[in-house]
């Protein structure tokens, strides 16, 4: 389960495995699933992360 947080006044969803934050919950869930399975990050997923 990803957690919901706030960054710069905007709601974001955070991958609990690596800490990357996303505007859309679906991307955070994909990130977390990838991190859990492969113990690494996927550049095609993390490019959707917010700074």
C-alpha cells in the first residue's frame, strides 16, 4: 500500500519502498510493486515521479 502525503501543498502518493512521490496513485503502486519484486527502481516508472 502506498501512502498519501503532501508536497508543496499538493497531494502526492509515495512508494514506501524507495520514497519516490507521484501525483497519480497508479504510478506509485506500479513503483512499489516493481521495487518489491526486483529490489531496484525502473526508469520508465520513476520518470513520472515529482520532485
